[in-house]
C-alpha cells in the first residue's frame, strides 16, 4: 500500500505547487474524458442498434425513388446524425477552455509574484519562485489537458464522420 500512498502524496504536492486553478483543470479533464468515453461507448453499443433500426425503416419502404423518399432518407440520416454528434460540441468547448484555465493559473501565480515583490522589495527570491511555480504549472497542465482533448476529439470525430458516411451509403436509393 506504500507506493499508492507515495503516489497520492506526489499528486497532492503537485496540486499544492500549482495552486487552486489545477483543481478546475482536473475537473475539466474529468468531464471532458467522461464525455469522450461516453461517445466511444455509444459508438460501440447503441449506435449499431440505431443504424439497424434506420436501415430497417428504410428497407420497409416500398417507394425509394420519389422526391418524398429522398426527404424521408434525409430525415432518417439527420435523426441518426444528431445522436452521433451529441456531445461533440461540448468536448470541443472543453478542449478550447483548457488553455484558458491554464492562462488563469498563470495570471494568479504572477499576482502572487507581484505581491512578494511589493512586500519584500524584490529581495526574497525563494518566495518569488513559489509564485512562478504557481504560474507555470497550471499553464503546463492546461496545455497538456488541451492536447489530450485534441487527440481524443480528433479520434471521436473521425469515428463519427465514418459512421455518418456508412449510414448514408447503406440507405440506398432505387433508381
């Protein structure tokens, strides 16, 4: 159990060095990756059912050539596309928010540095280093969070686009 306690102490020390903004970045990461894993789960499970229901609805139609049939096909594709794209805008917004939270940490850390400068007149380098640490660690954490979100979002978006294209390809119009 000792390695687990040591890891927890290391994480706690990291959060102490970075300041309170790291907790916001950690919360953002938790929400963002929860949404990413939810989308993966949806693509692996429920999407197959939705696509087969859409395909059976389309195949049950006797008319697949008229203008009305084209509209029904587009409506079926749109309904499934809405479910495929659910949550993707929120993930993109969280990816964009991560560096901004890192910047907030930078500003709050630099305010700490300026407070030390005002109190000591610039003579206490050790206290200023703590403020610089609180400025750089959240910046790094925000960038890492954003990069991980970019990779996850790219992967999920690629799967979503592929599934939308496959659905459109399977709903064949009779000529």
